[in-house]
């Protein structure tokens, strides 16, 4: 299947409106809702099937017009089913115009046994745009005894602005060829979390100091400055809830320092 989702968020007065430009199964969205106030639109992206299958191509494009604010979530983990003779792919393209704010926190990716999955993310930000972008990768279906039984996981990530690259990442995990329990890979952990934070320059040092003051038991993690415009966080843990707890703490700090808001009420399930 070729799932497509293309959306635009626009600011109309004090309200952010969400427009669905294109929607093709299995990707779909629920109607935007406003648990805080009308300036921030909250949206859930759903996969209407049981996950991503061999040969599937998922394409997500989101554009935030100037000063639009959106929180984008997913209600469940993205399951990557076995791909014994092929692969599955997902591309995401986000554009944030001046003053826009995107908070994107999906549930984890779970590659099943024999899965082969390629993911590519490209984010472009105009001046004054802010971003809180999280990503979690699990080892598979632990309840069924699967742990790094997938064939391949590849992730490519770019964050750009008019001056060029802000951040770029490429990694590939091939458990059959490279041991995942070594230094520089997963060490003794099973779940990988990544977080990119872009914010106004006058907020970066305060964010860095606050982030470094956070404690989260049973998580190995660290944060550092990007070359400009923000911070990066990498974390390793034994289970998804530990990473989500850490990211929730960091999200709360981001909201307090950058947006002057508290965490919103979030119901994923």
C-alpha cells in the first residue's frame, strides 16, 4: 500500500486550523481538538491497518504556516511486520514557517522478526520556528521472544533552515551482521530514544542547564548542543515507558521555558 497524508496548519486570528490536503489509507487523522486553547491544535495520526507490511510505502507531509502551533501524536506503536523478501519504507517531510511551533511525539517503532524498514525524515524551519521532535525504536515483540530479530533498520534524518544543515543523522542496525550489545550501538539496553529540540537562541542555555538537571532511573542518556539553534538528546533504556517518562520531563521543561505553558492533557489510548 502507498499511504499518504498531507496536512497544513494555519493560524487564523487566535486559532490554529488543521487542513487535510490529502489522505490515503492506511494513513488517516482524527479531527483536530483543543485541550489547551485554540492557539494550539492537537492531532492524532493513525494507521488504520495492523501495521506496515512488506512493500508498503508511507508518506507524511506536514506544513505549519507562520505562527501556527500543533501537537502531533500517535495512539499506538507503529508495527513493522516481517519482510522476508523485500522491505517497507516511510518518508516524513515537515516544514515550519516563521514563528511556527511543532511538538511531535509518536509512539515507538517496533520492527518484528524478519522486518526490513527504511525511514527518512526531512525538516525545514524558517527563522523563529520551534520544534520538539521525539523518536523511539524498540527491539521487536519482546512478549513473543523477539529481540533484535529484524533484518534491517535504517534511519536518515535532516533538519535544515535557510543557512543550511542544523543536524544530520544516519544509522543502520543490521543485527545479523553487527552485534547490537556493543559499545557505540545499544550496549546492554534494548530501546533507543532520540530527541531534537529547536528553539530561540536566548532559550538554549536555560534549556541545556534544565535538561542536565533531570534524573531518570534506569536510563542512560545525555544531551548536547547542536551546532546552532537547539539541543539533541540520546537515550537508552530497557523499556518504552522509561524513555517516555524521560521525554515527558524534558517536554515539560521545553514548554515551560520556550512556550510558557505546562504540559497538556494527553491521552494516547
